[in-house]
C-alpha cells in the first residue's frame, strides 16, 4: 500500500474509507510489525516530544554556543500574565516549539520530526491542539501517524533537508505535517488535511537555510515558533472551508524545484542570508573565539 503522492493517498483513504493516520498504521503493519508494536514505538516518540516541549518552559536552557536560550521561559511567563494578543493557544504553541529547539541546541533529547532543526513544530502543534481539543494520549499518537504519512510523501518527491532544499524543506515540511494532522484531529477529511499541508508549503515557499555560524540555533528556534503558528492557523483556515487552489502534490514539486534552484550559499552552508549579515558575522566570530 505504498503511496508515492498525495493523490494516491487520497484514493486509498477513500477506497477503504480510512483516515490518513490509519493509512500510515496499515503501511507500517505491512512491514511485518504488529499494531501494538507500531503504536508503542510512536508512543515513545510522543513522550520524548512532550518532555522536550515542556522542559525549557520552566528551565533556562542555554545552547552550547550560548547563542540561544531562555526564550521558552519568557514566553511561558508571558502566557501566565494573560495579556497576549493572539491568545493562549498561539503563545503556548510558540513556547513549546522554542522549548524543543532550545533542548536540541543544548544537546538534549528531541525527536527529529522530520529533522532536528525543525524538531519543535510537530510537538508544539500536536500537544497544543490536543490539549484544546481534549484528545487522549492515543489520539495524539494517531495524529503523529497522520503527520508521518504527509512527511513520507514529501520525502519521496522532494526533500526534508535544509542542505538540499532550504528551510522550506525542514520547517515547511514539519509545519505541513502538523497542519494535516491537526485537521484530522479536528474531524477534517483526508482531502482537507492535504489542503492544509499545501497551504502551509505555499506560504513558506522559498525560505532559505542560513544558520548563524552553521549552528542550528539562529534563526532556527524562532522559525519553529513561526512554523507552529502557521500550522495551527492554517488548520483553522481549512476547517472553515478554505481550500488550496494549488494541490498538495504540485506544492511539493514546486518546493523541490525552488530548493534545487537555491544557490549553495542559502542551503545550510552559513555563507548567505542572515549568516553573512554584519551581526551574523560578529556573532560567528564571538562563538569561534570562545
Ligand atoms: S535555518 Fe537551516 S538549520 Fe535552521 S531550521 Fe531552517 S533548515 Fe534547519
């Protein structure tokens, strides 16, 4: 039941009247594992995601270079003040996304979902949406399967790597996976999930990979917060009935082509974009001088 495109995924979901997450579970079953084993393994991923999404909310975690750290605590304190413009859900999601990024940058344990650089988006989105929607632990695990099916199709047809396709391929894919999963959690159809993934990719198309000093810290952590917000707002857009004019498969192809046409300076080499701004270079020199 391997699918190589969003269209094939939808055909299978409609043929067997199953959700995207159920497709992903059945695909894993075909690899010879029992349903119980598959769920147990994904549950372990969820636990690590929960740990990394919560830890830096109450602990000032500094990255190894000292470049980032403490922002998740700031967001969490701000949340407690109840003064946010965009509401608790958004601030909580941003805090969790940055918590994961800070844990990652301090060499803590995260789930690369799909990469270490974009590790905060999926946990932030799934946990925060799950809280709001009163989902059980089993339902959060199920949502991770929906996200994984979308990630598999992007990986097959494009790339998940910033070095190959820019940040659109890392943070963009993570946000697309998260948006599709949240739509399923909210009761949307498989088609609606792919509309959400498509809209997210369209909105992040062209984002370059330009980490300061080559470290997965700046601008990565804040791009995780931004990706989480994009996933959640897009899920709402789609649940209201909004559709993507460009189908998911086309957006994936476009992302890959755009990524391939990016010069190497903008694909994780730290030779372009923010990495070579006067401040970017100054920060790099400070770190290397340590
Ligand atoms: S800027 Fe590059 S290293 Fe940082 S999250 Fe994006 S793709 Fe990953």
